[in-house]
């Protein structure tokens, strides 16, 4: 059983961890594109062809389900999906 203060604290820690890891994940994606012979600098910002798919993620602001949404977003991002997180 978890209590709300513990869930909120866990969510804050998760957000900080994800913010720290994102630059490393982006660098790895760029390296993978280069291995495939694609120059990441030449891809347009809205070019989604290098991704396995697109996913739109959302939850109600301040909802405890935000934690799970963030975890799923990170997992999908690591598996080469473009995630649009609208909150």
C-alpha cells in the first residue's frame, strides 16, 4: 500500500530522473541513425520516418496516473517511438 505523499514524492523523483536521462537517450538515437547511414542534422523537425511509430500521451493535470504515463513514455521513447506528451 502506498500513501499519496509517497506517490507524489516518487513522481517528482521520476521526473528529475527522466530529465537527466533524456540527453543521453537523444544522443543514442542520433548514433543509431548514423549507423543506419542517416545524418540526424538533415532530418526535418517534423520528419517521423526514423521512428517505429507515434504515440500521443495525456492525463489529467495533477493526477496520480501521471507517474505511469511518464514511465510508459520513457519506455516507448527508448524503443524508438515518437512520444507526444501533452500533459
